[in-house]
C-alpha cells in the first residue's frame, strides 16, 4: 500500500483565508464628525461638550447608596448627580428666583 503524501498545504484544507473584496463598495452612511470642543481648562480634556470634571467630598453612606442606585437603574453616576443637581437648582429658583452669576475675578 502506497502512502499518500499531503502536499497541498494548510490553505488547501481551509480554503482561501483572505477576505474577498466586494464587487461594489458598500455605501454605509458615515456618522457626522462632532464639532471640535474648545478646551479652556484641563478638566475638560476627554469630556463631551458642556461637560467638565469636578471633585467633591461626600458622605460615604450617600456615595454607597448613589453607586447602588446607578447599578440597579443601569445608569451612570454622573447622570444621577446631574439629575439631582438640576432638580435642586430648579426648586431653589422657583422659591428664590433666578440664580445670579458670580462676579468675575
């Protein structure tokens, strides 16, 4: 009995592994590029428009509850903070009128 030799290589078993080029280019709509955000402070680097970083000292128990809320509601902590701040400021303005801007230094 003659021994058959394997001479075709791995490509002969698997077929061509190169992706075939489409006959026509696909016309997938490209997302419009977001307008460049003007960065005026280092705390704005890597954030979306109208966002900045801030550091606050908070009660540890409140922070744990905040994290739990974010987890169970499947939202970001920053979204809960933004909503809480918006609601607080809205209530304040209804009671006391519009908040005046701080004087520039």
